[in-house]
């Protein structure tokens, strides 16, 4: 069980302020993005998306006193790869937008219908999937992933399928393994501790350092059982290590 710092009056005020500024920033940049989306090609439009993501990180740093530590920079891919990331918070839906050159996120289809966000995500070529679509959804995911890889874009996918509390273990979903098998690209495992500082489904934001760590690539061509074992073992070990570092502070 993860124990967060006390929810003091100051923490409440900072958390509410950062949340408010997030919305104000989203409205400001969103108004600019609407005409840009209609007239600019995707490779130029992504400047607005990157600016939005960087602005969110700036708000976290200035208002909530949350810094970011990046480990394993040498493993950040420069060519097409599958980014298999832990998912604990809203934070990681932003970070890859500016850490990676031109990422494609795998997103649940429900988000397509959010006004503004859905249109912007479609403009950026994000992949929407029906999480209960099973085999049909997987085929569609693989087909769209191949297109992204042909454009030398990395694909960000959360193997756990949803946000999971730090330290909790859930089975990995099969989508990442299907893409790996069919598309013949490496997997880059990524772990983080964002849930310690910005818990899922909460406006609370706790000061400290969010650590994101890129792990050594899993090369293409391995058998399914072997890659499943390698991915889960390396991600769970590295994730547990991050959690133990937090507890030892």
C-alpha cells in the first residue's frame, strides 16, 4: 500500500490551483489549435500538441513542485518501436508527447468523442480502439500500427490496459504482443512512479520527483512466450525498485 503525504491545506490549495490552470491552459491552447488543425499539416500541427504537453509539465513544476527525472535516456528510441509503459496517472499521457519524436498513442475509443480532444488526437494519427472488441479490435490495432511504423513513428501502449496503483499487479493484455509479433519492431519497456505524485482519478498532486525509466530494448523475433516473460519480468522488477526507493526516502 502506498502512503501519500498528508493532505494539508497547502496541498489542497496547490492541487486545486494546478487543476484550474490546467483547464485554463487547455482552453487557451485549444482555441489556437482549432484553426491550426484545419489548415496545417500534421507535422506542423504537432508543435501545438507538444507545446500543450510542455505547458502542463511547467504547471506541475511551478505550482505543485513536481520535478521529472528521466533515466535510461540511451534507450529512448530514434526509430520505430513499441513503447510499453506502466500506466499510473494522467501524467504519462503527456510526457511521451515531448520525450519522443513523433509518438502514436493507443487510446480507448470513448475518448474520441470528447469535443476538441478527439479531433486533435485524430489529427495526430492516434489509434483508437474498442477495448471489448477482442480479435477484431486487435486486427485493427495491428493494421494501424503498421502504418505508424512505416512512417518511423513509435507506438505508445499501456500493456496493463488501464491506470493501476503503484505496486499493484495485473495481467498484461495481449495487444502489445500481437503488434510485436506481426510488426517485427523492438519493444522498449518503460516504468514510472507517477501514481505516487498524481494518483489516478484524483485532483491531488504531491510534491517530489516523478521518475520515468526507459529499459533496454527487447529485440524483434522472439517467441511469444519468451517476450511475454521478458517484458513482464523486467517491468515489474524495475517498477518495484522505483517503489522501494520512494519508501526508503
